């Protein structure tokens, strides 16, 4: 019985040791890449965290409506750093135009395409889907 348990444990360990490492897979199915939407508003929060940076924008509600909070997903801090971004590229209170690929379900969110700082005209780009797919090749 002891030999059987040891043999099973050894085979299990051998299987773990010889199996290929699991790779992370990120789906972009939630965003509609065939559509783009531009939000005009004010940065509420810019979260510089792994695995993906998040941006929260109070966007104009349109036709005099109350501002709406939108959640926007960017790529990782590492990818953004390589593109020249910093954790201070966007700050609460910044007036922005944000271009996104909206969520397919109609919720207020999307995948980041680019941002334009209204005050300076500076354009920040980083298409999430393009950057992440390069890493898969």
C-alpha cells in the first residue's frame, strides 16, 4: 500500500514537473472593437495598478443630463511605462476627451484607445487590445 501511495505521488509530481507552464489569457470579448465612443469629462480617479490600469471619468451626460461615471480599462503599468506614461499622466480634475471601445453590454465602461488633455492638447495613446496581443505572439 505504501509503495502504491509513493508511486502515485511520484507520478503526480512527474506530471506537474513535465507539464508546460500555464499562460495567462485575457479576453477582450467584453469590448466592441468595431465601435468607438468619445467621452468628454473630468478624470475622477487614475489607478496605476497591475494587471491593468483603470481610469474613472465623470463624463457629460449629454443634453444637460447629470455627469455619468465611466470605467475605462487600460493595459498594464509596464506597457504604459514603455510608451512614456507615468502614474501622473492623468490626474483627478483633468479635463479630457477619452476614446474607448465600449462594453458590448451597454454598461458605462470600455477599453481605452486614447486620451486628449483638453487644457494642453496632449494626446496619450495605448490601445489595450493591440498592446496585449503583441505579447501573445
